[in-house]
C-alpha cells in the first residue's frame, strides 16, 4: 500500500480513513436490554418511535416492559410513514419538542430509525427542514452540535440504518428522495434482535435482503478512499469515504452470507438460522457502507422510488410504493456490468462470493458475472425484472435521470464520473434483464 499512499499524497488525495460505528448488541432476546442501556446513557424520558404495524407485534411489548423495568418514562410516537416524507419528519420533530424527551428509542425498519434521527436533530437544533438536507436539494449545513442519545432497534433485515449517520426521506413537493448525512446522526447504540425477522413477510425479506447485498457490493466497488480529495480538516472527512480495508471486511462477509442464506430466508419464515444470518449480514453491511458509502445503484433507486406511479407490491401498505431495497436491486446489475472496468478485480471477487464459477475467468469478465449472479438471485426471491417491472418505460428515462442527478453525495462515490449521459445509458440497460 505504500506506493499507493505516496501517490495519493502527491496528487492531493486522502491517505487515511476513519472508522465510526455505533455500539452493537446482537442476539435473540437483546430487546430486553433496552431499558438498562437507555438508563446507562442517562435517559429518563424517551420518545419511542415506531409504526402502527410494529406496535401491534410482541417486540414492542418487549421494549416497553424493559423501559418500565428501568423506570424510564416513554412517550410513544407511532405515526411513522413507510418511506418517510418531509411532512412526517416535521410531525415527529414537533412531537419530540412537545414531549420534552431526553433520549430516543426507535423500533422498526429504516423508515422508523430515520424518523427518530430526524426528530432528534430538529428537536435538538431547530431549523427549517432544508437547513441540514444534503445539497443541492437542501442547504447541506453541518449539524452544529451533539444530539440526544438514540438507541436503534431494527425489525427488518436490511437498511443498516441502526449503525449509519444517514436519514432518507421523500420531499413530496419536489418529487425528490433525498436525505441528511452526518456522523452526529449515527445512533448511540444498536440493539439487534434477530427474532424480529420471524414476523416479516417474504416480500419484505426479499427487498430488505437485496438492500443488504447492494450495500456490500456498492461499498466494495466504490471509489477507493485514496482517490478522494483530502479533507480540509480531519473532521471534515465525509461519511462516504470510498472503499477502504475496514469496510471491505464487512462487505465480503455480508456478500457471502447473502449468497448462502437470503433465498432460504425468503422461502421459509421458520428458518431461524437463515433469517438470523441475514440480520447479521445487514448489521455488517450497515457498518461497512456507513464508513465507505454506496454509489450509483442507490442514487438511481431514489428516483425510482420517488417517482413511482402505481406499483404496489404484496407485503407492504397499499398504495404506490417501490420498497427501497427493490428500487436498488432493479438498477444494480446495469451498474455493475457498466462499471466493472473501473475495478475489475473487485467485481470478479464479488461474483465469486455470490457463487459464480470464476475459474479461468479474466478480470474483464467480472462485471458480467456479477450482474448475472445478482439477476439470478433476484429472480429466485421474486424481485421484479428491471425498472420495467416496477412500472417504468423508455419514455420515463429522462425524468429518472433528472431525479438522480441531485444525488451527488452518492454519485461522487462511484468508481468513475457519472453524468446525465451515463445515467441515461444505465437506466436504459436497467429496463429489463
């Protein structure tokens, strides 16, 4: 690595990477620790953020009992929107301010955890919504100080939001899916109880599992951190640093676990081993992409999800929605096939981890082999065939490109320059596989 780093320094690129992670407690029954861990963080009155479906499940009762046993008062907010919006973020922040809480417990999927992050942020440092939202959609201002402690308890096996400093939402009036990214948003602790996956519908496991896989694949194939401009100050180093040795470790294992267990986890809700291993893969991939960042498939997914017209998959609330992991998965093969030339060895390694026979293959085969393995797994678990499978046609491509271009935080993390012409070609090849 020495020569690489000398070259990076000479060209003004970074020569170091930073490892950040929430404290993680993982295992069956871990939700019973919420109260004790909340008290150790100084919480006395908490906002419990969840959604109506999760509130009706036994996991909610586990959390409430644990908080009560530690004599912690709980204000319950269960109005989280699946795929949060600017309006639902505002509603949660108002609830937090009115409830005068000193900490946050989120119990649910990425939408719930991201809503808790936003409530914490805007209750602690009040401002207009656009203030902290990523530029160019928002002002992209830095969060000015620490937030209240937040314990995130995921109930889906996919987003990794419990260990990242990112909160994603739909800005309805702008028809844009965007977010807020800052190390200060990262939850203080994550309590990951794989029992919660037992109540997930198969389609939810499929979509969230493909999100896990794409987190790992994109982080592993992102622009290397040594090809990113050196930050003005060490604390200005971005969350999306690019591929790095720490994130690579989690990516490799998450990809291997997805290959081994995802189809099983989707096929059989009683396969506890498979669902637990996908939950673990989600945690590993979350830590990995929280320190490396994802790139074009996720950027494209925000447009696919944000501009949905009438697609409504089973296992989700009625109404137009392309679940996040599904929106990523329908784009990913097109990207990996096109970008493999900018990291051939890494794409080939990923293909092998996903079960491709790479004996005798050249590095130039990596993109095709990887795309084919992602397509095969998608078909096995019922992911729609490309963006046409979720309702888009060739006539929609220019609109999808327009919706993707503002995601510069993600596009800049790709292994090559991504402009409108590049995106147009990627979406064209993502229509069907």
